[in-house]
């Protein structure tokens, strides 16, 4: 069995997916399988994937979203460890070897991530302090915004078998939802080395979708019902009330009265 299953979900990313695949095949750690899940592409993605032959495992499905694509790859994986790579990001050659080395030295760990280099519209940028990656029990810090990028992660498949897969009802912020379920239970370890280029600014990024906080609110609703400790419950409740207040005010500003009342009701449903 391969040691690591690498999962790349892609949809109409013919302009980027080849570089992502090539960065995996160029890893200095070779004991992996690469599963690329084509989520119903209608550009030249199919031809690009076909050109790799048996170097990759290609799965095709109807367009049902990134969560469904990642989950399909997870279910087909045969390895102890799972790594995700978004089809618009690129790994540096030591990414897998650095993380396998970490797990060899820390066999009790369940998940780790690496540092990354941000590229926005072709220019390197420095993340703001609020995006600084942390190590350890980071649930409370992860409530405000997502501090874990899928492309930087390696985790044990057993962790996903315990907490569940990506929520396929979320069109975006599906990673935020998953990381909340992880971080309320276990530490997320950080390898302080840049191991990938994370690209942004292009038109088809999920993070450019409108109404992202509505999906984060749904994720916090779920985690509040999951049996958190008192400390974590209070922290999640505070962020839920804050996000609902901001989002409902935005709805009122744009004349969406019914939607504003809906989010006010969500906030009122959760009390100490």
C-alpha cells in the first residue's frame, strides 16, 4: 500500500491542474498514490489528465462540488495518510517528505500543516498577522477565520473516519467546517517551513463567492450542537452572535428583510 494518498479535486482548471500534478510527481518522497477527481470539467481537463496514463488515478464525476470531489478521493484512498492539493496550488519538492518525517518523529500526532508562500495576481504577498499560522490547540483562533489551508495539510485517514468528511451541503467554507471539527478535539501541528505556493486572485476561487459568512455561520451552528467544552462553547457562541449580527445588518442594508430576520433568529436560538 502507498504511504500517502494525495487528492486533487479539479473543475475546469485546465490552465492550472498540470502544474499541480507535476509538483506532486516531482516530490522527493515517492511512496504515494495521486488521485485526481475531475468534478465534471468541460474544458480540456480530461485530455490533460489522460496524458498522464497510469502515473495518476483519475476519477470523473458530475459537477457536485469540491467537497464531493475530495470525499470521493478519500473513500477511494488506500493509504494511512491523506494530503490535499487544490488544483491551483503547487507543492515544493520536499512537502511530503517533511510531513512524513514529522509523523515518524511524532507518531501520536494526527494532523500537521506547513507554512506556505502566497502569490496574489502573480505577485508574492505577505499574509496579515491575523492569518498567521499557529500550532497546537487552535480552535478558538480558528473560529474567526480559516487558519488551515487544505494544500498544506497531511493527516491520518483515521482522523477523518472519526470526525467525518467534508460537508457536501456547503458550496464554500467546507474546509473551515472540517477544521472546526478537528481543532475542537485535537492539536494541529505546524511545520515552520514553506512547502507550497498558494495562489489567489483568479476569477474562479471559491473564496471569492459572496455570502461566505453564511456558510461559516452554518458551520458554527453545527459545532455548537456537537458537545463542546464550556470554554469552547462560549467562544463559538460569541463568534456566532458576532457573525450573525454583522451578516443580518448587511442583509437589512440591501433590503433583504426576511434573510436578516433569519440570521437574527439563529443568533437568538443559542443562549448560554
